[in-house]
């Protein structure tokens, strides 16, 4: 899909697992602080989470904005995006994954070619003038809409990793994640009458596909789902509607080679749905790219 100079509506990460590593299981060792040491994004791993334990939440219709539920959502996305449940270890993640979007970095995969990385670094500069990344703003503006590394390169990668230790940069990443992806997805899901699982399905879709009007965007996926079933807010059955949404999501993923692995739908979200876990209660067990994960 072509890249424009504006933030790309159909943006997202591709499978980051090297083929030679995709079948190699590994275990994560969690530090006493409750967070894992950063793991290479190319490492496949089977994980049983013991970091920052998420206690089982009863079906009290708690939505995804509840801190415990939100942490579950972040771990689920991180299992697909980074092959790790420790999403907080990803503030310093950065690489060019060869998808035409330049550098992909941070906790939600901000891209130098799609505008959201530029927005993030601008926010960081507003909050902390003269920070280590501020000097790259002219280059980020020039490469926006391309996969170019001009003016960035190894020094930018080094400085991004250095900035990741700054609480102000971490807060900026979380705030931009919420503004651009989490809040719009959850807000629309609640308008559609969906509980936590549906809210997560919307969030994961907008993380991968972005908002916008192109055929593989979140809004197009929702539009296609509405052709097959009505959400609860329109008098429809929630389970039936979510199956329709996941069907439309899978079709959108298959339309782009970079997203051809649909396991984050097939062996994760669909599993929760088939079990009737509409409140996304823990414990949860799922697979992504064939690797098993569990949140107790």
C-alpha cells in the first residue's frame, strides 16, 4: 500500500519473528521488580506471566479502562507485537522491520514514516525541551511519509534507547498510545455496547490497521462487520457481532502480506470469544505465531 506524507491510516507492525526462530520456545525470567529484562523482538517465547500479577477479575462488567484490564490488554498486544508479555520493557524498542514505514519503535510501534513517531517526539519536546531526541525533529519531519533513515540512523537508534529510561518519555509514549489508539477504540466499543473483550478487539485492530478510510482500516473493518451483524447497542447479539468483526478483521489482515499470520485473531481473541469470556477475565491462555502465553 502506498505511503503518503500524512500519517498513514493503514499502519502496523508485521511479524517480527525470524523464521529460523519462530519454532524455538524460550522462557522469560522476571526481575524482582516485576518486569522482565528487555527481550529481542525476534525471539519467540512461551510465557507464563508472573510480572505484576493481574488478579482474576470477576464478571462485574469492568471495562478496559480499569487499570487491571488495561494492563491485560497491553500484555495481549505485546505478545503479538514483541513476543513478550512485558510491554513496559518496550519503551526502548526500535528497529526497521522492512515494512516500508521506516523505524518502528516503542510500546505501540510508533513509525517514522507514518506520523505518529513525529507526534510523539514533538510531545516529548514540548514537555522536556532540549531532550536527547529533540534534535531529530527536522529529520523526522523530512522522512515522514517515507521509509528513509536520512538524518536518523544509528545515532537516532542509540538516543531513542537512551531516552527510554526517562520517565517523561515513557509517559509521552503512554499518552500518545491512549490518545491515538486506546481511547478512540474503547470509546467506540462502549458506544456499540461491547464489553471488555469487544473493546480489546477494537483496540488491537486499530493498533494494527489504524483509523482512517482505507479498505483495511479499523473503521472499514467495523463497517464490514456491521453488514453481517448488529452490535448490542443496535439490538444485536454481542457474540454474533464479535464473530462478524473478527471475520472482517481477518479478511483485512489477509489483504496485506505483512499481516498474513492471523493467529492474534484465530488462536487468541477467537479463543476468548468461543469460551464466552466477554469480560476478558483472567486467567487467560492463548497462542500467537504458535507460541503459548498465559496470564494468571
